[in-house]
């Protein structure tokens, strides 16, 4: 995941270089007289890397436009914090200042996608970002009825 403008610029540069390298490689392989299926097999690993990098760049660009994906059952909460910071146009340094921590702490946390974060800490980050998170349960929880258990709400 691209987390800041510097990483984004580096990824865009690498993407251009990979595109040129892929074109050169394709040309050399075609000159060798490879069949279409052989050419595809030879180029697929390079294409795969190129597509992955391209998707990371596109994802960062969507975040910069404020396009965030939905968070389901708190899976991906850490990457959502990173996405929110980017969408809000904040640097890691600015978030660190708001949290009262060193920029390296935010950088470390983001690299680890806020793994094992406490609820209190998550709340502080949301406050520092100036956003509010709401959650709701869409499906009722039904327990299997045994001799001593009943459905929730009974």
C-alpha cells in the first residue's frame, strides 16, 4: 500500500520504467521468433508485477480523491486509518502532531497497519483525523436453542 506522496512518486516512476522494460522485453522475445503462447508465458510475470504496481498507484489516486471503501467487521481497520489520512490530505507528520507523537511512530504504525491497536488508541486516531465512525449490526444474532438457551431478545 502506498502511504505517502513520496512513495506515490516513486511508484509512478517505477511504473513508467516497468512499462518501458516490458515493451523492450516483448520486442526482444518477438525478435527471437517465440510463438504467441510462449511469448505470453514469458511476459506474464512481468505483466503481473506491472498490474500490481498499477493497481497500487490507482488505489492511492482514489484515496486522494476521497474515495474510500467500506469497512466490514473492522477487518482492515489499520489500512482504513491510512486511507482516511490520505483522503483528508494529511501527511504523516501532520497526523503525528495532532496525536502528540513523533512522525516515526505514525510511519511505523502505518507500515504495520496499526496491528493490535487498542480501542482507546483507535478512538484517539479517529479524533485526530476529525472523523466519526459509526457501526451497526445488520443481522440479528440467533443462538441455538438448547435446554437453557433462548434466542436473543426473549
